[in-house]
C-alpha cells in the first residue's frame, strides 16, 4: 500500500522533550503498490500528473510512503 501526504510548511510544533508534538499531514492519496517493472521515476511522473499535485502551489512538498523502501520518497512541486 502507498500513502501520499502533503507535508505541512511548519514541520515542528515546539521542542519534543516530552514524547513529541503532533503536526498535521494532509493525506491526499492512497493506492496499491506499483506492479513489478515500474520504476521510481515512472511512478513519480504518475504522481506529478495527479490533480492534487498539478493544482498545488509551487514549493509544495509531498511524502510518498510505501512498504517497499524504493518507493518511499519526497516530491516537490517545482514549476507550474
């Protein structure tokens, strides 16, 4: 399973000396893990074509989490 989150601009909420402070990530998508034979670049291009990515402001960051380590990465919206 893959989950895609929009990373908040503020990634901390004070010091974490007492067990941590919650921050909100926006879950924008979830889907099955890519089939064998699909590269990380192909999958990244697929995500870049999704509405939540194309409509996001420049500089928006997304975290892609997957049980397969090679498909856990960050994407940044760099241009319109």
